[in-house]
């Protein structure tokens, strides 16, 4: 549990951070809250020779509304997400999700950008961002580009980030007023990654589901956007048969590893159960 | 105010001032612990100190073809790299275990479990040492391994311990197979078999108490400093038994015992993990002796969970025979004990399976027979008593699960069946079929109090309704009621049957009153968080009439503390607590002589009154202990030596037998397998209660660890012998969020042979708690004919039970 030797860098601008990362190449890793990377370094599963700490960069910690979107700076901590009245009003599922990440001490350090950018299938925010249709602003030496969360994750710890690029902000389209939402997470204890978790956002009109989006956490190598499952819900009254069909469709796209949280078949079934429960809550919350 | 009220008030005030036995005195050690001012081994820094780290085997079983340390030695900052080849000339490549086996310090020809110690790198700092471990090149030739203990003694099983392959008689008798360690039998086989042959009803169940780990928050660590000029070794370490460690170090190093100073500073939890001797201790000592500078070794979390002593791994085929109306006639148990690669159990020497023969529990079972077979496997060694007296958790789990299985077969209520078979209060001292003499108990009273408190009848009625609702599809929750009525055996122990490496398991106290009436007292035990500095002072306060705040307790330094066997198996209060009372009484006897001299009366004319001797019939004529202390140094009576101190080495005449009645109400979500503890009620009888608040804290802690073990904590191996989940990410250490709320209660049945009637309590909640949780889970599924459900009861395993029973639609 002793990390290897590394150089520590603390740039104060995004430009200098990405320049450093570009220059240092594959031996460098950006450091946000550190709660994924540092445990990997302690077990030497990761041994970067350079850490580029993003903590001193001004402007990466902000939550604001721009047009129809909420913009969250990548270095915004989970604690700040939870504390934001703005987010609680406009995108309340963010708060619900952040509250089941780790524990308060970790949430004071852990960042939403780090959670999204690391590509760890166990992280909770990626599936939520897919559910919400969020996009990430990736900044490199050549400038910035937007990548939808639904296209960002390529494999376990593999993302669309190019060498030298970092996630600088997250852009979330504000869900319609009256939407229903739920993030349901099964975990063994506080601080654990999900055995399975589901994020659901729906809108209802006259008792009919008119839009639905579903994200699934930690049941594959990447977060899963369950578009087929959500599609089954749209146009229905969320009757039992439809929900069963949607759950089956969601279970069908999972491919969880067997680990100490349970065998693969259990985690698949739990993804279905979490979806069912998140949907129940979303329906109860939606303005009909 | 009339005279009598005035006297009563005065006496009450004086008693309160003492903060003696029975009062909820706040823990004095918490002042430093809660401020981060404790001093643990890893806080110690000595000039020139070096750090050691291990190269560990990635294989569970492999031949070592070669070890090349040259790249590691070339790394700047690396001072030395030790291998078995370096230790062998010193005779230190193996060390003796407490169980009569030997254990490799550094692997010589073979590795026998994953993460076994292969080389020890010593460097200028912890980081360089860790870097250098990656530069030691070891070539292994993998061998087939044994993970399942049931395969250990197959004819074609690979032979694990080639070092003792030809030694077919081990420390505990003949070995049946090269992978066999011992067979231990007790009880009357013939009589037991006869009872089973004729009984109306018998049950037989394989009960697995799975492998887990004591996992103290502070890992095992040591700091050795050898003074080459004086030829003296100072060894700081996480030692539950520092005096024994000193003796062992002397025996294996050849250094004279008086030139070894073993110091156990503050310890961050032990739970049995810190009783044994480990390779890291030996390597830090050898490193310091060879290099002449201090060498520190600090285990990390993964090393702790995967290498230093595990607990349990008992596979218990448990049988009961009974009449059809529920009178238990006999018990038969066979245990297959998986000890890992070396037999490093920490039991009293004559007890290879600890006190497993307490397995007849709280019941009057006329005959019983127990056989334990210990085997070697390719797993870490150990088998320590994790928050229990030796193998008592296993024993209590066997009887308390088995009695529920029997109740179900008989169609009887599980509480009623227990009550029917309890040893009656008038049967104490009770001689059990497997050889123990239970000192005292009143089980019926405790059980009744517990059942009334929990509202047992109403709970069963609620459960019956819930079961019907479940069958009708109105709920997806199952309700379980867990019961456990345990009897512990703690306070090892009498010299006739308890020793460690030949040293009788006494313990000791040395008390000195200073001229001004304050006290220093030293014991042979060693607190790891139990609150000894608080509770021993309370015993002395009551015995000697000196305020507990004026009494300092010291433990852990072998130069200053009297020899003792240490703290584990709930022995501190039963043994050293008794020594404390006896030593105090010696002082009191001398104080009485001094008081008589001061008051110019005959000793017999004096009586003790809280904090003073007073003249009978003349309460205004008295001398307080404080005044007596001054006189002891200032003007002692003629023919009496000055000073006021005493020492006692206490050899207990018997063990003590705490007991308790526990109830757990659990609701299980069938669809996820998640079990929620709705209520947990724990009634403990530990005899005389020294500090009710500390008892409550001990019960909370023990129950929390019981909850962990029953509900998910485990050390698991895959079929290649890879240890799974050896970090706190996977190893279930419950936080305050998961931990149920505990309700505590008590009865008091003092031990008749203990000077203050106390019995020990730290481990009871663990021992009683594990089967209580497991019984709650099993009870929840019992009406569905689930059969016995093995621990640990984590969510996925309970979900699998639901799958098996077709509960998921």
C-alpha cells in the first residue's frame, strides 16, 4: 500500500495543465479528488511518474445555468453538488446520486469531473450523465470539444479522452419541469461501489409516459445507457407488463463481472430490481 | 438533618469520590485517544531507523527455483535484503509456533500460501523498501495446491509440508497423512454412539464457521533496536502478550531474557490477531542485530488480512440425539479444522482445538463425543481466537445452530427447547460431558428476563402473520427471530491444564502506594482498547479506598510490569483482575496493622469503612488510607518494614463461565437478499460488573464484530489459492451506518471462585452474537424448508437461497 515514486505538479491554469500533460505523455496522470487514482497507486495497479494536480486551477469549480443547460465545472466536489440549491431545484437526481457516493469525508474531496472522467465502471456519475444526456467539455492543447457522455466510455478505464486532454466541464440539459427521477443503488456498505444501480428520468402526461431515460451503473465494463429499455416505457402507462418488458430489456444489455459483490447473474438481476425501484420512485415524483 | 442521614450522606459522598467498582467511570485512556495523542508503534521514531518490507509469493504453492536480490541491493537507499539463506545459519529461517509446529520466517524451498514471506528488504525509508521488493527476482515453479480442506487428506493430495513429511507424530499425537496435523478426541464415544442408536430423534448438520480475520484497525508492527555495545535488544511491537514474546525471542535468538526489553505501547485493537509471533517481528529483530541500527516493520492492510493470523475455518458435522418431547440425550461432533500452511493456532499448548469441548453449551447433555482433525492447506496460517476464548465462537455456533435444527425437526419452539434442556441453577458447579466444571449460572432467570423484554410471544405471532402475508404475495419480506443462549469459558487458566510453551497461565499485579496516598499499579496483561487503565483502577479504588483518579495503571513494558500471559480470551478480568484484588488485600492487611498502631488499638478492634479503618463502635476514631500511607513511610510500627506495596501472581482455580441470552429480529428483502436487523437485544451475565459503561461498550463492539462475521465478513480463496477481497473495499467491516442499534441488559451471577466475582465480558457478545444472527436468517427461511443456510449471510448468498426456493417468480 505504498505508491511508487512520482513527480507532483500543480499548474494554475488549464492551459499549463494540458501543456504539461501533453509534454509528459503517458507517464502523467491528471489528479482531481484522487479517490480513484490514489488507491490504485497505493496498490501499484497504477504507477504514474507524474501527477498533475488540477486543484489550483481557478474556474473549474462552478455551477451555473447557461441557456437551457446547467454547467458544472469539473473540479466541483460531490459535496458542492449536494449543497447546491440550484441543482436541487433543476436537476435533483444529481443530489440523490451524489449522496450515495462513498461517505462525507470522501465527498469533500471527490469531484464530479474525476468521477466522470476516470472511466471506472463503478463510479455513479457516468451512468447518470448518460441518463441525463449530458456532454463533457474536453480541453487539450488544441482547444476544447464537446463529447456526449453516451459516446465517451469505450471500456473499463478507456474513454474518448485523447492524450493531453482533460474534462473541464459537464453540460447537462435541464430536464423538463415536473419530471420524475430516481437513482437506486444497491451496495454492501457505505463507501462501496454499486452491486448494481439505476438512474431513471421520466416525464408523464395524462398518465402516459412521454419520455424516459435510463442509465445503469457497474453492470458492464462501461456505464450503460439503456435506450431500448427506456423506449419500451414511452407511450405506456407504466403498467406491470410494460415495466417487466423494460426490466428484461435492461437486464439483457448487462454483462457484470462476478466479484465479491456477487456472481454475474445476481448483479444482472439486481440491475433489474434497481431499475424497477428507481422507476417506482420516478413515477411517484413525476407531475402527471 | 438527623445523625443517621448525615452519616449515610457522608458515606455516599466518600464512596462516590472513589469512582470504584460498579460506577460508570469515564475511560481515562480516551483523553489521549480522542485527541490523537496515543503512541502506537508506527508513531515511534528512532535516530537512524530503517524500514523493512517483504517480498511475497504470488503463488499459493510453488517451488522456489531461485532468488536474485542483486537488482534490489543496487537500488540507492537499500541497506540489506534477507532471504532464508541468510537466516538459516542463525537457525531462524523457521520459528516455533504456539501450537507446537514450526513456521517459515522466510520461505526456503517452497511457498505454501499466497503472500507468504520470501525476502525482507531493509532500506532507508518505507518507499525505497517497497520499491526494492519489486526488484527481487524470484523464479517459482507452480505446484498443484489444496484450498478445500476436505481434499487435504486424499491419497493423491500433494504433500504440502515437506519439512515435516517424515515426522508422523506431531505435537498432539500421530498424524494420519502428511497433510494431517492432529486428531483430538474427547468424551465417551461408545456411550454417545449407543444413545444415538436408540434415540427417538436425531439431527445431523454440517455447520461451517467460515474463515475470517480479526482485522484490528492498527495492523501488526514492530520496531527492533539492538545495542551492540550492551548486547541488549529493545523490541516495541503490537503484542497482546509482551512477556511471552520476550521469552520466545530469548529462546529463538539465544539472547538472555534480561537483555531483551519488550515494550507494547498503545495498541489499536487486537482481537486475537496480535497474540502470535510473526515473520515481520523476527526479521526486524534480525535486521537490527545484524545492522546495529533500529529496524521497523509495519504491515499494510492487505498483508494483515492475507498473512497474519486468520480465524475460524471450522467445518463441524454436528449431531444431536433427543427424545420426541425434546430432552437432549447426546451430542456428537466431528470437526475438520483448516489451519492453513502452518499450525499457528494460538491456544494453550495442551489444547490443539482450543476449548471446542465447551460445545455442549448451556444444556444438560448427558453424553457427548467430539473429534477434531486439523489439516494443512495452501492458505495463510492461524486459527486464532477472534474476539473469543479459544474456539469458543465455533463451539457455541455449533450447539446454538444445532439446537434450532433440532427444534425444527421436533416442531418445537426454539426457546422452549432451550429452556427444557438448560442446566438448572441448582446443578452448579456443573460437570459437563466433555470435561468442564461450570462455576456458576442461572440460565432460566436470564432467559425469562430476555423473553419478557423482547416480547417473544408477540413477535412469534407477528411472524406467523407475516408468513401468511408472504404466501399470499402481499409482502416480499421475510421475518426471522434469532435466539442464542451461550455459555462462554474464559479466564485461562488453571496451571493443571493451561500453559503456553510450558509457562502456566497465571497473571499478575503489582501495586505500590506512594507516601502521599497515590498509587502505581502494574499488570502482566496488555490492553488493546479494553480500558484496563480505567477498570483495574476501579478495583483498587474499592479495595483500598483510594480514588481511582489517584491510581495509575501501567502495562506492556516487560522491564517494569510483572510477568503475565497477556490479554486475550477474556482473561484480563478473571485472572489479572483477581491478582489485582488479592494484591490490594495484602496491602490492606498491612494497612490495618499500621492503623492499629496509629490509633493505639488492637487490629481486631478495627473495621474497614470505604476509605478508612475505624475503631469499632467509635466511628470518629479512624485513619484514612491516605494517612496510613504516610505513616507507612514515616513511622511504621516496630517490627514492620516500611512501605506499602504488594505483588500477586494469581493462578485461577477454575475458568469463569459468563453467559447470556440474545435475540435478533431481522427482516429480509427476498428480491435483493438484503437483511435488515430490526432489533437486537443482548442480555449478558458476566458476574460482578466493574464498570457498566465499559461493559456496554464491550458488548457493542463484540456484537458489531459478530454482525460482521455472520453477515458478510470472510477471507475467501479461489481454486488457485488466490486470496480474494483482502482489503476493506471487500472485507466487510461495518460502519456506523450498517451496524444495528444494540439494546443491552444484564443479570448478575457472581463467580464463586473469583475474588470479586467477576467473569470477563469482552468476547461474550461476539460468541453469542454470531449464532444469533445466523439463527435469525435461518429462522426467516425456515417455514419454506430451506434447510441449514451457511454463513456468511451476505445479500447475494441470501438471494441464491431465494432462487433455490423459487421465490423470485
